DNA sequence: GACTAAGCGAGACGGTACGTCGCGTCTTAAA
DNA sequence: TTTAAGACGCGACGTACCGTCTCGCTTAGTC
């Protein structure tokens, strides 16, 4: 998995050209308008070379999506669970709206086992781990009930974003994110009301 | 736009044939595999005739999606907000999973203004109205806070379903639906704790 | 080119455009350089339309070859068997050398059952029938032995032409044709030498 | 150009591997299916190495064709011109039918000056020399007319074989070869009928 | 026996054309 | 007029090989 590097100068060079061209095209015409032939033309790389690395258009698009997403990392300890969750939701929002890549790919991801598997593994699971960090801290602080389920929180935080993005088309505002986070905080607040960072 | 219906024998006949063929095809090969040419062949209707009624493949698919969705109606008063919300989520689940139509169409809906507009109008808004009915009753009963926002509740209920359906691929179980509903109930419970139907 | 054009449904019109373009291209670059994409570009017809009629490049080329060949017809009674055979060989020469189509197609014909079958049926058999006419008259006149075999004569007349064309590259001259015809006349001359049209 | 042979171990080894692989492939899939990449894969030799020795696929195929053909040698004196011609035709038949190489290469040979030149030099001329030997003996014996032209006889003997092989697809039988040889004998028989080996 | 130039394997690359698919438009003839 | 039937232009697909091009490793034959 590592000795590729020997012949990598050429390989890496064309790979870079392809990804750049593809990203640019997605920005301009969206994932739906993305075309292998277009990428080839724009990058100055032969169609064959693209197919050598990605099995098809969606595979390439996914690679770019992953590139985009890779930037997210767990929100650091800020001493305030609400703030941390908000930070997480904020970053997630940024990612899923950028370039319309997600919008354009959902169907393919949801439909193609191969893609959905990759998506879960490389994105879903990673995000969930981040949420876990935040929640664990929140439980420790007494902001959240000890039995708070990570997966559920993740879904409640992220689901509404996707819903707006994909279906209702309602705007993704800061106010909305706060509402969602507050709802979650409320839903998983310890019963005795001893939490330190409560919604005002 | 209106008087067609009276002497619609021909029009109606072919429309029915088209929709039936299209539905059957979606069942068999999914929305992704849906093809105008396939529908024409199967329904014995000319391609031209299909294009006369729906501007393209996605428009046709949306029509079918709407047909499916049309069945949902507001859950009747059961005297129990939790039960009513659960009922709503249950029906919604049934619809979005049926035939993989939604999975296959999301990208197109999210991406095409024309489709997303129709989707919002004919589905999102309708659902929201149903949720509103339930919530209004819930507030009246004292199960929910008076300032509970319909839109937010709707998103928190529906978002997680879509998220599982499209991305995480986690199964859509009854247990999950209960968790979601309970979280919502908790999040919007009146502060004084006087609600009648609380999660145990 | 004539009054056909009026009802020449689209099909006929595009077919004509394709054949013309293909012929022109063969003239310019040979059968080897013939390309469906080239034909499409030159004829202003879509690639698909070409494939709708001919299964592939060779099938199209064969069609053109047949068009060329179709012009040959049995040499008319000239009262002189030698002259008639010469005439036959002359016409054949003209056909097989025109445009290098034959040279470029032999391998495909010889190799593909589908093509060879068509070739035999539409060309070989037709030619043989022509030779038969000439030979029958020759036998009647007493120029040839009554047991002269048509197939053999045909092969002896045509074989050397193909051999020069394809392999030895020796020029196809009038002198050569005469030698071949004379050899055949001699080989199948009646034993008693009573033939009227003998080689000088 | 000559001293290579001394320290040729490596060169010779890979050349052998290539030729063997190519021959095997031709046997299996025909010349049409022959592929440099296939040869490389099968022989364990790098594509580059093949291109170093043969300018392209056809050049390689020709090399193999020549290898095959090389086996023919002039039929020895049997005291009977007819028998000797028959022997020649028989050997020729064997060669041109073996492996379908000839069928698959004709077009390329006929079309590419470079190949046709080599073919004429290394095969056509060689064969003609053999026929000359036989004819010279025949003339001496009085079986053939003194002015019998070698080239013409060669063409009359070989042409029909090629014609059947490539076009008419009629079977290459012993009977057919005899007919051809007899026709030639007859065509070039001395006028006085003094030939010793005549067809009965 | 060590050195250097050639030959070699591996395989990535730019390219051309293939034959296929499904789109949405356009034409024709019959009802 | 409306329809069924289906030909058409189009754009992209993903594939197959082509012949070229590095790039280090192997391997003689020379010193």
C-alpha cells in the first residue's frame, strides 16, 4: 500500500490534475453536469487515465466529496456542551452545502451499495466519533443524561440539516442550528435539571 | 387545465397505462433504471405521448412519488400526543421506503428547482400541516409547550428517518421511531413537567 | 438522384448520405482508414443512425463493395467465346481494383462467417452465373468441351487476378488477361480441335 | 546487422518467447484477435521489447507467416510433371490454410507497401522459383511447351486456391487440385500432343 | 572483479475509435 | 387533430489496444 510511491511522480501529477479539474467543474455545473469527458478535456488528461483510477463518474465524485469532508475534525473542548454541539453542526453545515456535491450525489450514494458502504465508513462513522467525543464530555459535565445515545443525537442534529438541504429547501440559518441543538440539549438533559449550560 | 376531465377517455386511458407501467418498472428496477423508452414499450404508449404530459423522466417519477405519498393523512385524535406522533412517523417511514423511489429521486429533487418546488408544495407542506394538527392538540392537552414550533418538530421527526434511509443505512425500526418521538416529546415538554404522556 | 427523392422518407435520405460519405472516405483513405465516426462526421448523420443500419464498419464496407460490384452483368453474346471471356475478365478487373475496397476487406470477408456468407451469395454466385452463360454458349458453338466445369473456369479466370491484386502485386494488364483467357480456352478446348475461335 | 548473433542469449530468449506466444495466440483467436498486449502478457515479455523488434502487430504476424511458409521447398524430380505440380499445389495448400494466418493477414499485406514488399520477396518469389524448377524439367521432358511462362503457371495454380480460401469458401479438396493441375497441363501441352504424362 | 552501457520488466500515459444507451425532438401516416 | 410508431441528432458512456514514454533493475562484455 505504500511502495506505490516509486512511480508516483507521474501518477500523482495526473491525479492532482484530475481532481482539480473535477472540483472546478462541480463548482461550475454541479455534480449532475459532471462528465468524465469534461474532466479529461479540462485536465489535459486522457479519459483512460481517469478510468484507471476511478471506476466511474460517481466514484470520482465521491472521492471529491471525501476530500471536502476530510477537513472536519472533532470540535475541541470548550467547556460548554451547547457550544461544542453548535460548532459541530456548523461545520457539518458548511461541508454538506459546499458545491452542491452532496445534493447531487445523494441518490447515487443511497442507491449504490458500493458507494453507500464507502460513505458510511469514511464519513458517517467518522462524524459519529466526533459527536461521541462531545457527548462524552457533556455527560461528564452533567449537561447530558448518562444514557444519551450517540447515534440518536447524531441523527437528530444532522437529520434536520439534510432535510432542509434536500427537501424543504428552507434556509440553513444560525438560528435554525441553535434551535436544533437546544432541542437536543433539552431532550437529553438530566432529569434533575442540574445541568450547567442550559438554554436561557 | 380543468375541463379535460370530462371527455378524457383517451387521455385518461393512456395516462393510466403510463403510470401503471412506470410504477411497475420502478418496483422492478428502481428509479435509476426507469426509462421513458421502457415505459413506452411496456405501456404500449408512444414516447411522444409521455412527453406530452411530463416534461421528462424525473417529472414522471415525481408524479408517481406524489401518488404514493398522497395516501398519508393526518393521524386522527387518539387522545395521546406520543401515540399520534408515532403514528405520523410510522406512516412517513412506510412512504419513504416504498419502492426506493425517494432514494432514487432525492438528487433530482434537491437539484432541480422545478422538482423541488413541486415537492415542497405537494408533500412537505402537506406533511407539515398534519404535524401541525397533532401539535396543536398536544399543546391544548398540555403535552407540549405552547411555543412549540411545527417546522422544527417536523424536521426533528423526519430528518433522522431520511438520514438513515439515505446515508447511514441503519435500519428503520420501531424502536428507533420511539426514540425519536420521545426525544421530541422531551425537548418540547412543558417546563413544569405537567405533561400527561411522558417517557418512562 | 431522381424522382425517388420525393418519398424518400428520412431513412432513404440518410442512407444515401452515409453511403456517399463512406465511398468518398474509402477513396481517400482506403478501407483500412474507414471509420464510423469519420463517416458520421462527413455525412452529417449521427453515429447511431449508421449503427442502426449496419452492424459495424465491415458491414458498411461490404454494402459499398456490393454496390460497386452490382454493376457487372453477363457479357452479351458476341459470337466469340474468347472475346466474351475477355470481356468478363475485364469487367471483373475493373471492379476488384476500384477504390481498393476489395484489398481492404478480404481479411474481414475471409474471416467473418457473416460477411463471407453474404459475399458468396451476393457476389460469387452472381459472377459464376455470368460465366455459366458464356460457357454454355461456348460449348454450343463447339469452342469448349461439353464437360467444361463452370466453377473451375471461374476460378482459373478470377484467381490469377486476385493473386496479382493481393499478393504478387504484378500489374493487371490487358496482356495478362489475354494470357489467362487463352490458357483457359486451351485447357478446355475440344479434343478434335474443331473450335472456331482459336488462339492465334 | 550480423554480429548480434554471438551474444544473443537474452535477445534470442525473449524473441523465442514472443514468437511462441504469438503463434499460440494466432491458433487460438486468429490473426484478427492477435494483440501486442496479449502477446506480452502471455510471453512474460514487456510490450516495449516487442516493439523494439517489430514495428507493429502486422509486422510480427508476417514474421510468423514467413516462419510457416519457410518449410516449403521445391518438389524433387519425380519423373512426372503432373505429379510434381500436384505436389507443389498440395504443399501450398497446406501452408495457406494453416492457422488462418493468411486469411487474417491478406488485407494488411495487400494494403501496406512495406508488408507486401516483404511478402513478395520472401514468399512469392521463392515459390515462383520452385515452380520454375518443375516447369523447366517439364519442358525438357516434353510435357510442356517450351514457351510456357512460369509466372502465368504459378498464378493459374495458386490463384484458384486463394480464391476458394478467401472468397468462395469452397473446400480445398484433392479432386480440385487435380482439376487445376490438369487444366494447366492441358493449357500448356505441346501442340503435337507428344507429351508423355497426359491426363487420362 | 568492478564498472558501465545496453537491454529489459513494468506499467502509466495520451490517444483514437469502438459500439451502446437513453435522451428529447421531429416526421409520417392512420384513425 | 391527436396519436402510435419510430427515425433521428446528440452527448456521454466505459472499453480495448494502440504505440510512446519513463524508470530502475539485470546482465553482459570491457577494462
